[in-house]
């Protein structure tokens, strides 16, 4: 019994013995579509402080619970942000009606 001849393992040995090799794989040239130069669109970022100021400037004002729901901050962080708005020039006023404190602000000019 004789073993069947196996295919050569290297390309050089395949050329010498005349064995068939795999065809070379060529990558297809990718056609790039021409793109039109786009003008960058300015992105307007709305910060949480801006959201807080918008709540306070409304005629109804906002409670701490509403401000917490809008920003996701803790109560002490929300009150600290009110102090920061005061330093930016907002005139902040608060009223306590039926046990609920409501904050209102007037934007600086």
C-alpha cells in the first residue's frame, strides 16, 4: 500500500511540481461616491443650568421637586445651582404657598 501524494505545502514547491494552486485573490476596487462639502451645523448645547434658568424665568416659577425632575440633580445640588444663578445676576425670589416653596427669577439684562 502506498500513500497518496499530498499537495505541496509551499508555493515554490507547487511551482516545481506543477501542482495547481489557489487563484490569487484580488480586492475589488472600491468606488467612493463623491461627497458634497457640507457646511458644519452649529450645535446649540442646552446645559442643565440653562434648563434651570428657563424653569425659573417662567411666570409660574418652579418648585425644588420640579427642578430636580428637570435636571436629575439632588436637592442640595439644585439649591447650590440657584446660588450660582444669583452670582450670574439672576434676581431669584421665593414664595411659600400651602407649604410648598416656589422659586421665580428675573434674567439679568
